[in-house]
C-alpha cells in the first residue's frame, strides 16, 4: 500500500493492553506483509502508539476474522485482550450479536458483551502443561512461561523476563514470561511480552496461563480465578479434566474463558 494513504483507526485498551484497530473489510488498508507500516503505527514516538495492531476482516462462516500483529510489526499468535477488544470493536462497527463467533490464528473463538463493556472471550483448550521444579510452560494461544514469586513488586520484569525469553531454550521462537504472586483475592500477574520486548500492563493469554498454572496441581474440577494486573482486573474460568483421552499427555483444560472490560479510547486517521 502507499505510505501516503490515510488509514482510519480506532484505539482500544483492555486492562491497559492497548491496540490500534482497523476495519479492513472493504478497504484493504493493511496486508500481512506491511511489517514496517504496522511497526510505525505502533511506535509510541513516531506513530499512534500501541502494544499491537489488529485487523478486523470479513471471513465466510464467521462474524469476522481477527489478524493480530505485535508492536514489532510481525503477525503473531493469539492475543486474549486483543480478542476482547476486537469483539467490542465489531459492535462499534454495527456488528450486533448476542454471541460472536470469529476466527483468529489459533482457531475459532466465541465472545459475549455484558454490562459496562465487560467482554467474555472463549479461549482454546490447553492440551498440555509442562511442570518444572519452579516454573510452568504452556500454550494458551501464545506460548507462556509462568513462575510464582513471593513479592511481585520486587521483580524487575523487563530484566528478569528478557533473561528467560532470550535464554538458549526460548531465544529462537520467543516466549512470554509471567511473574505471579498469590494473594487472598486471587493472583497478581506481571508479564514480559515477546514482540513488544518489554513489560505490558496486562496480557490476556498470560493471565490465562497464570490462572491454569495456579490450579494445575489441584486436580479435576471447575475453577474461577480473579486476576489483578497493573492495568486492571480480569477473571479466568476453566474446567480441568484429568481424565485424558487416548494419545494425550499431561493435563487437558477446556471451556476456558477470559473476562474483563474493553474500552474504546479514541478514533483517528493515520497518514
């Protein structure tokens, strides 16, 4: 696309995780190869500023398709807070549904919008959790490393998170790193995100990974976990099924839902 093209956009945030949203249904403003343009739009000094950019596109059999880019301009894996925000964006564009169905890079998702812009998003099943001596590794639409700490305020998230993300094991593909503190009200979570390469105020797939990790040793059952991030409050609920079918390993987590408020911040035109 021409760099002189004006691009209408919406700016959204979900518990401080912020996104540039573009209605790409009629005009193909951005393609999957526009890496430099996406990175520029996400730049906080020379562009709009965001943790990521999301395209809402037409898709046969769905209400819409979600295409997500990290702030570095590269198309990436699933973003939970982004999925909640794009659902609100769809309603803003006039797509009215009691329950939304959309396609993302990791498959089908469902979502509903409740009172005061609370959006519940159904995530994919989690097939396996690696349980280490002092860590957990699992994929909740994006890969996550989870470690529990005594006092989250003592953690240097950028420094400690990047050390794990760029360790020999994870350097090539990257991984998101979550530091989690148990509290009487649930969990406090701080996340270092690959692609952003820094701490973000919230990470949807990260809090899902943290909630599952906090209950994985408790056995089969239904769980609901309140989460506090630096950007706001979220809630994760899921079913932990210890009865595995043939060929599966580890634990199976199903009926996974991420809930929280999604907020339209402002509209504008780029370029």
